[in-house]
C-alpha cells in the first residue's frame, strides 16, 4: 500500500443507502393520523384568516355608510345589500379557502416527506441528517408548530362572523323562513358598535389562546356547556329583539368557540402521539355508518336483556314520560306561536295627537307581515294615524328606507315631510303606488306611516314594502306617485 489511510467514500455511501432504506420504511409505516392533523390545522388557519378579513370588512362597512355606498355602487341589482353580501361572502370564501388549502397541504406534505428520504450531492450531510432525524418526528413537529395559530385564528374569525350570523338565524326564526335582507341590513347597521366590541374581545381572546394554560383540556369541560347555554339565549334574545342579546352573543362566541377549539386540539394531540400505522386512514362510508348503528343497537339490547323485570318497567316509564313531555312541549310551542301570530294580527296603537282635538286618543289599526311586505288595515275616523312597521321600526344613522305604498281599499292621504299625498283606489285609473324615502342623516329615525283621512270613507287597506339602503344626505328626500 502506498498510503496508510483507506478511502472512506464507499463505506459512507453504503451507510447512506442503509439509512435511506430505514427512513423510507419509517415513512411508509408513519401513521396517517399525523398527516391528517397537519392538513386539518393548516386548512383551519387559512379559512380563519380569510373569514377574519371578511368579518373586519363587514364591521367597517356597518360603521361607514360611505364605504357601504361605494360597495353598493359596484354590486348588481336595483337595491343591493352590501352587509348581507359581505356576511355570506365571508362564509363562502372561507369554505373555498378551507377546501383549497386542504388539497394544497396534502400535496405539499407528501412532497416534503418525499424530499426528506431522497439523497443529495453531499454524502456526509445526508448521513448526518438521516442518522439524527426521523420522518415521523419531523411530521409530528410540523403538526405541533401549527397548534398556536390553529387556536388563535379560528377564535378571532368566530368573533367577527358569528354574531352577525346569529342575527341572520334569529331573523329567519322570526319570519319562519328566509330572513328579509333589508331587515338584516338594518339590524347589522344598528349594532355596528356591539359587533366591534365583540370583535375586539375576540382579538384579546385569540392573544390569550397563545398561552399554554388557555389550551388545557379542562377549559373545554368548563366552557362548552356554558357556551351552549349562552348561544341558546342569544338566539332567543335576537328573535325577540331583547337588549341583552348582543352582550350574550359575545359571551357565547368566546365561551363556545374556546371550548370547541380546545377540545379539537386535545383530540389532535392524541392523534399526533399514536403509533398504529393505520390510525387516521378511516374513510366515511354508508356501510360503516350502518355497521356502527347496528353495533350500538346490539349493545343497548344486550344491556336491556340483563335488566330485571322491575328495572325494565322503570326504563319503560322513563321513556314514556320523556315522549309525553316532548309532545307537551311541542303543543305548547304551537300555542305560543299561534299567540304571537294573533298579536301580529292586531298591534296596539300608540297615542298620537289629534288634528281636530287637543287631547290624544287611540286609533285602531292592524299590521300583518308577509315576508318583506306589510299589510296595513286602518280605521281613520277623521284623525291622524301613525303606523309603525313590525320589526323594522327604526332606521340606522346614515341609512335610508324607501317605502313603496300601494293602496288596496279606500282613500287616504300619506304625509311625507309635511306634505300630504292622496291615494285612492280606482279600478279605472289602475294601481297607484307612492314611493318615498326617509333618510336618517342626523340620528336614528322611526319608520312609520303617517295617514290622514281625505274622504268620508274611514276604512283603508294598504300594502307597504320597505327597503333599507345607504343614505345620500347631501340630496333632498324625494317622493313620487305613479
């Protein structure tokens, strides 16, 4: 031999090949649950960031009528709804971002793991890297690094989106169907400040979620029941337009959102620690669902067989009482709903000053609502009558309401800005429609019809369709008759 040292390149290359084989085997047997956690957390972060941007835009538009007017000017339709569009768009774009992010991260995760088990031009670096790092450890580290952001961003997104969504649900409950967009626009614009306060509280909560103590499992145990109760009270308060509904919605969003996020993190931590290679590879199938239902029925039946005759009688009595209580609650709910419908059929009239007398008197009227249209049936008897719109009685500051009034029976005068416009029902002249706008440029304005008797006929029937839009306070209010 001419040299005292042996060439080490062949041994190093052989060791690299052996390490690559081991790491590829580890990659193949890595639990699928680790990949699912990385994908789920990344998609949740992306969707929450997009929804947060949409929620901030919603709150800013509710605060600024000028911004709402600019947004409405680029939207199609005669009466665009910028606030409702932003709310629906936030949900839609958030779901799209979630789906795209999942597909993208699936691909990026597979590429990153594949590159890890591929050799490079530096043999020594490959040996050092492969000897100290393992694919499952790298993947689990990727999942753990996403925990803080996957907890903070969803809570912030929920605080700026869910209160307005709860208002939308409550409007649907009140109208027993699809909520009226103009009424939803009014509700969001009137409560821009509560929306902002809840969003700021969500920002503080998201900062707190970056601390480890806020993500402990005990937090979910305490907050989920409390948040569920607060959420139910929020929907009920919105449906009845109660003042405490908005503060309660903030409590519900923060409590329920934090509890659900912490519970999800607890489940994901368990998935990151599993060693079974098949864990996380389960797919939802109809056959699997039926199999689980059947196994559950078998378990319940086996427990019932083991019961004594007396215990079976007790179970049957409990089930019977529960079913009877359900029927009673349902019947009471129907009765309450019928009572509310009867209340809507006849609304107690306010005290208004009379024209011919110096003392206030009561004047009867009824308002029946059908979707976005109000049917007003009034008896004038020679005096003024002010009829408010149910659920649409106030116009927010810097917004305006356009009322389209159609007369169906009788003759009446409608007072707008001190001027009276006569409406009469004449089959030969065709349908008469009065359209005028009430702008709230100096403060919140009440939305009501001011009716005056113009003929000997005292009974009148009108149809009113109000539409909320952004006010142009630099122009005068116009009313037209067609």
